[in-house]
């Protein structure tokens, strides 16, 4: 731990409500520094089961599926990919992160010494003060965005694609959702690493952490690395992303598949993948239910009607008094 009391390593990463990143839905966020408060780093919060309690409150110590060193590694990396807005966070990134990762890799039997040394060397090119945040923003925040931390972009070629649907299902099945404090999409690398840390801590069944990594993280990180390298050849975040990619491949297995098979498997993890909106006139499916719900919500926000979305385009025009070529 540094002199500022900030470190990236979290020995007691919590899987109980209201401590670090996860909080029961319906409970207001407790300001940091108070009992039960959450770190500003948290990206996810817990939802409640039908019985009212969080789904992941079982003790990690009694869970045979738990891999606590791996869980700690993923959470450490998750925090490292969040914006270093606070001066103490930037100082910890520079002075503590490499040492924390070195100790964790030794515990896990990973051979990542060269990548960590490259990370240390790259930090020499980043000045003190706000320079790390400026560098982060130039890569990941300032439009046009040079490197996309939203991994759905690398998996689907776009945002809000099938990957987002699958992630929504994964999060819902494990009782978590995006934290109200997290101002990005749920497919952000930091959120996915935090969720992987939760699975590795024993909240998932055997093999779920590896499955999640193979479907959402391992195939996406090479694209992120390429973008960072093109934008800033010796960025600390390039070496950090390469470190994360290699650690994931080693611990979760590469699970190499053809691109089409990868897309199919990601979609197959989404229980709503086949949920389609059926036309109320002809009964035929014409759009994905999730897309219709998004359109309905967008129209409602603007005070516009959405009843026409219950009807397919073929039936919609006659129902509204139109035919090909103009009004009937």
C-alpha cells in the first residue's frame, strides 16, 4: 500500500452487499468513507432474488469453485482500466500497480515478468500530475475514440450488438447490474473484469469464470491492443492490456474457435436470443423483442406513441389506411 493509503490490490475483495462494487438494488448508495460504503471504482451492483437477498452472499471460503488469487488479479486489472481521475489513484497506478501484479502473478504461477517490466518502462514517458488522466482520455474518451474499452465493439463491430444482450443475461442470472455511479456501458473492460472477479471468487458454478473469459474477454482484447498500439505505441495501457490478455489465455484457456462459432456461442448464452416480436395482425415474427423495447422506451421519453411497433411493416401500412403508391 502506498503512502496515500491507495493500492490496486484487494486481499479482501467483497462478495457481500454494500462494501466495494456491488450493492443491492433499491438501496441508495452510501457515501464513500462510511460504514457500508462503496468504492468509487465499483462498476456493478447486486440485484435481489425473489426472497429479497443478494444472490452472491454465500461465503467464499466454503465454495470449492473459488479461485481467490485469480479473483484478486481480475479486480486489480479492472480498477486499473478505470479513469485515473483522483491524484492518489494516478500515483498508485504509477508506484504500486506493477508490484501488486508481480506478487499476484507469482501466486498464480504466471510468467509475466517481461510484460510487467515493459509496463514499468512505459510509465517513464508519462509525467506526473494530470498527465496520466490526459493520456487515458486521449486513448479512450476523447472523440473520435482511438481505442474502444467497450469490448462489444471488438466482438460485434458495433455497440449495442448481440454481445450486449448476452451480457445483460449473464449479469441478471448472477444478480448484478451496472452501478449507478458507473458512467459507461456494461460491456466496458473494467466492468467485465470485475464481473469475472466475482465469478472467480466462487459466486458462479465450476467453469463459469473460464467460459465468461473465453467468450467475452479473450477474443476481444487483441483488437483493443491493436487500437492502443496504433494510437500510442508505448502506452502503459498497451502493456497492461497485453498482460491481461496473456493472463486470461493462461488461466482460462484460449478455447480457439472460428469467428462464426464464437458469435454463436455468445448468442447461445443469452436466454432471450430467440425472443422475437410477433405482429398482432398476421402473427409473423418481424423484429427482436429487445430492439422493439428499446425503440418503445425512446419514443416514450419523447412523448410519442409506439403502438405501431406491435405491427409488422407489411401490415402496418394497410392498418393505417395506406397502400403501395399512396393513401387507399
